[in-house]
């Protein structure tokens, strides 16, 4: 395996950092670690090097890197990790980087890089129009037109974020697991909270997808991604596909377009 053969893709999110290692267009390994703004570069580096070695990937074989972030303070941290431990200068997704997607937001610079990366990866796999539902820290809906343009979308608090607020502010409400209860009518406090969280977000997703289709076309392909996508997928019933590594594939595609 040549040094030039491996690409390190890093997507820094509010809750977790998604990491992928690519050999050409094939993904060799993926990792997810907690986002912690207090960690030093050396701490992240030791964690990342250990994860690579656990999958029999020699860190010396990393020949290039690309990264995106919705957490600006960590950009410098991971830049230093790439430089000091992998001896590569990472390509950072942002203004001036070619994505191949026209962004029709009022101010394109306001669009989070993760949203554009999802559109990039989705367009490589599916014919537009597209609706991308990211069920992560936030619940994000994005629309791609029939012409392949990124139109914009909608952002709501994510399932985990809303649940944490409920647990923190409700004096008599205790933390519960996020899962499907037997009925939308809870017969005890735990089941009542699970019903409100689970079925509430199911209806949020169904309703937003319905409204998006009314705008961009009833034939739009609906792609789900994010940590909570699989939890809701069966009940929602409107996802055409769930893609776990959409953000990482978007990074790989953007790197190839700019190499």
C-alpha cells in the first residue's frame, strides 16, 4: 500500500468527530470519537493513531487529508494533528474549495459545510431532486433541486438535544432511553416521555418531508443520515435509503475534485 494511497477524512461535528480512511474510492475504516474542545492536539493524535493501528492501518500510509468542521475552535487542533503526526497539510472545506454543487442560499457562506458535503455525496449516488434528512445533534432537512442545485432547508433541535433539555428542566422527569414505546399513549412517566420524543420526531420528519416534496417534486429521493436515522427509519416510512457515511464520502469526493 503506497503512502499516496490513503486519504484521511475528518468531519468535526458538535457532538462527535467522524473519521474515515479511504483507499481510492473505497472506505477502509471509519471511526467516531466524542467532540471535546478541551482536548489538546496530542490527545486527539494519540487517540486517532491508536484507532488506526487497531484496524491494522499504519499511520505512515496516510498521504493526504481533508477536513470540515462546524466547531471552529477545533479546526486548528486537527490541522496540527495532521501536520505533526501524519506530515500532511489538510484541505479544509470552505470558501474557495470546489464542491461541484451550486449553492442557492441567500448567503452561501452561511451554509454549514456538512450540509454541502451531504448534497455532494448524495448527488454522486442518486438522481435529483433530493431531500436529505440529517438526524444528529440538530434535525436538518436539505433540498436539492432537479437541476442539482442546493436550495436550502430547515433546521430543528435534534432528538438528543431536545431530550436533554426536557430531562434538565423537568424536575420530576428522569432520563430515559430513546426508543419506540408500545403505544403513543404512555401509561407511566417513562413511556409517556418515550412516546412524546419518539412519535413526536416521527411526525416532524414525515411532515417536513411531505412539505419539501410539495416544493421540489413528489418523486424526490429521501436520504437519511445521522446517528438517529436508524432508530426512526422503520416508523417514519418515508426514507428511501439510510446512508451512514454520507459526510465522509462527501469529503472524499471534494478532495478528488480539488487534488
